[in-house]
């Protein structure tokens, strides 16, 4: 019997297993555990016991699997890449909330790529937000099927999270098989138009508050880099739900937001761009966006050459844009097929027309180029990484979302479980 499809299981089970926090069911897998049937519980968790019906079931399943394999060989072997996707479904896992720029980008690609995949499969999207894309990445790498039926829209920070030793990382970015990125754009430091700050130089003189979800989110890291490598005095307000940072800016509860891309702003808040509701102070990138020629690069404002080098390391991450990938283990011919489908989609007239309608900028990066960018990041010298890790640390002088905004704008705090007292 083939392994159960994780997408059918209870969401809590999926997230817990992706983060390595799930306790294995006790021997027997009686009843329904985490929404699984008896056989699913046994097969999916890898629980095998040496006795009774468990041994009998294992032998029976092995016999069936062997018979199936022999039948496939007799019929001419397993289906090739061109035949694999016929009458199949591709699940597109999005590691961000609905309505964010990452989500809009992924759904746009998902709505068109199937036409360019032999067999014309059906693409179904599923949002799996949390930990700035980490929950989705851990799930795809460790749990999802490795046959090419699961595609993921990744957060661009995945390689850097691994480089900096994030203990929640359960993947190897160097082994991810990149399909392509539909968008490459600069990251910005932006403030509401009515905020008193006009330039980054102003940020060195007075304190201005920026909203962010967590201290590890790109919105917070860009602020930490500005403070440590440029000399600004920006302050963070942590704990926001992603989409509510913009609303907090509009209401004057925070002065600005960092880390959002220029393409993202144009896609999510086109009216703000049209009406000049936000002021761009700086851009984090290797080169300036052609539409923002007067906005300085953060590296141009760096205090010294080493600071500039660190800022360029983070700028290289920005160049990966909104990357999409499949897990290691997916057959290479299917990876190549998906890459070709992605490249064709980027030139598809219907795709480009919808992108234009959504104010969505298309600046694609190929899977091969993403392989190169990732390899370069993963080869960063340890000494530079150590300095970069210090530069991205904000410290403890931050405010909470609850102190500045209505509770509906703030992420719910997880209740800590009380430890049982020792008997």
C-alpha cells in the first residue's frame, strides 16, 4: 500500500510533523489518530511492530507492492515525465498568508502553468503560512510526496535561514530543486507619506517605528541592518499579522514598513503608489530599480566597506525574488519538464495579460540561475557569515503590536503549556 497523502490529514498533524514536534502514536494505532485511519496511521508514521496483525499487514503490503512493481515492469516500466501528469493534480503549497505579494504571485503562476505541462494536470493551491515560510518548507522537504506532484512557492529567506543556523530549519537549501522565480524586485524601506521622516539621514537623528511580524521576518531584519550598518535609530513593533502592518501605517500607529518589494507594493497597494501614499527611503538590492533611480541603495549608505559587503550578501538573497521549487528526490526528467513549463508560462500571452491586470511585475529568473544564486550564498565564508549574523540582530528594545494597534491587527500569542509537576 502506498503511503497516505499528507494533504488529506488534519492540518495540525501536518504542521506538527513538519516541525518535528509530533509524538508518534502508541503501538496499535487504534481508532483514528490525528484524523488518520488505522492503515494510514501505520503506513504514514512508519510505525511497524513485530507481532500480531502488524507483522501480517506488513507482509501483505510488501507482497502487494512487489506485485504492483512487477506489473509495471511487464507493461513497459514506469510512466515517463510526459505521461506522469496526465489526469493528475499538482498541489501548489504557498508558505504565506492569502492576499500577500507571495500569495498573489504563486496563484498567478498556478493559474497558467498547467497548460504548458504535458498531460494538462490540474493545479490546486494550498496556503501553509507560518514562521515566514518555514512550516511550508519543512513540510515539502520532509513529508510531501517526492514524485513531482507537489510544487512550492518559497520565501526567499530559506537559504539564509539555514546559513545562520536557524534551529527550526529541517531542510537543506542546496538540495532543493528550483523551478524558477516569476519576479525579481528590490526590497524597500518605506514610510507613510505623512510621517515626519524624509530620508535615511533623518533616521539617524530621531526614532521612528516600523511594524513587523517577528524578529526573524524580513521586515525586521532590514531594520536591524539599517541600524547596525548604516546608523539609523529605527524601532520595531513586533507581533503584527502581515497584512495589518500596512493598515497600521495608514492609521499612523507605525511610521513605516521594511522588506516589502517594490513589485509587491505595486501589486498589493497600487492605489498607494498611484496616489504617492508611501515614501521610499532606501532599497536593498545589488542595483537600483529602473523606476527608482533617485532612491539610494542601502549599500551606498553603509558605514564602511565591511558593512557594504554584508548588505550585498542580503541583497543577493533579494535577487531570488519569489522562487518556486520541488523537493529533492523528484526525478530529474520531471524537474526539467516543470522548468520548461515555467519558462514557457513566463512568455504566455494570457499569463502576461493577467499579470498586467493585477499590476504584477514579471521579471523571471530561471531555475538554473536560482541554482547558481543559491550555491553562491551557501558558499559564503564563515567570517562574513558571523559578521552578518551580528548585523541582523535587532536586540530587545522593541515594542509590541498590542501597545500600538488594535488587537485584531496582532497575531495571537501561543499559550505556553504548563509543565507537570514532578511527583
